[in-house]
C-alpha cells in the first residue's frame, strides 16, 4: 500500500540555503526525540497501519523544513536518528532514505499552505477511521472526551484515491479550513497542532473518543449528544489547560519509553 517517492521529484538544488538552522541543535534533537516517542507509543496503542502512516513536524526555528518518518519502517522501529528532515521540494536535507510518497505530498503541502500547522499526524487508527466511513458527522459529541474536539473538526468528504501528486496534497490542505482535526472520508484522520505534545494529546484522545462512541453505537440504543451550550462550556474548560496537560502527557510517554524502550532516543 505504501509508495516510494518517484525519482526526480526533488529540485536540482539539494544544498540547503544559508539560513538553514543548525540541525544538530538541542531544540532539533529534542523535537526528533519527541516525535520518535510519539511513533513508538502510537505503535503500542495500535494507532498505526503497517508502514503507511506518517507524522511530521516543522524543524524548530525554520518554516520550510520538516521532520518526517522514512519510507519502509513501521512506527515501532523508529528512532530519533532514523527520522528525516526534508524541504518542500522533496530534498532530504538530513537522514538516510526518503519519505513515503503520500507522506511527502500530504505533509509538505499542508505545512506550506497552513503555517499554523507546525505538526501534522496522519493515521488510519481504527475507531476514528471507522467513523470516517459512516453516514453523517463522525463525532456525535456525546461523551466527555469528545468535547475536547467540539468545534475543532472538519470532514474532507471528497476522497480521491492516494495522494501521489501535489494536486491531492493541495486539495486536502484546502479542505482543512480552520480545523485541527480532519476526518478524511474513506481514509483516516489528520491531526494538526502547534506542538508535538499537543498533536500527540489530540491524537490519543481522539481515538479514545471514537472508541467509546463506537461502543455506544454498538448497543443499538440512541446515542444522545450533550446539549450545545454545555458542550461548548466543557470545551472551553478543557482547552484552558490543554497545552500544559499535553506537555505532561508527552513527558509521561517519554518516561515510560526511557524505562522500557530507551533506544527511541538514539
């Protein structure tokens, strides 16, 4: 299902420009380690699909280089040093290998078109993807966890096959609007965030919300949404502490991996 990036996609200029940041800085090393931790924990939770899904984050201090996983590796195999740094033309500026084709065409175009999207996580995680396949809006906003996403979701309804060129990446970017969470019909989900920690937090809780909703629907009983005024109030309560909570969540992930899979940092 995964595809290699076609030869010749990169521009002729493969040498980074003079304003390239130091790619061995502490900030970049920490971003790599944070992203590697997200890959490893996503694998533990079953949020990945083979070698097909992809996470990316802009390089700290630079707005047209992004960190992304290399083609051919499952999430559980990834380490900080295995991650690639690419530009928006398909050049690999740092690392060995190349991004998977759809990873490049989706993530490069999203990061370029949507400056607020410092981080982009795309998965086919099962419960969220299942709801993307159903009639109507994916989230009913009936459970407390789902209210974290109240007013933050969009639905890309125009599935058009694999993203194997810039046109499809641009189409997906155009469908996002102001949303942070995009249910991609017949496909999966995209989570956008200002930091790796906040994207991870949203990814985790989105799947939990979708799982609980799927279980509720399986009873055959009516699933009743929270009243809009209460849903909006609860949303604001949750979002007030979201950045701090997300940072602590990712820190807990890294402590777990430091004990059990410390090679993620390497």
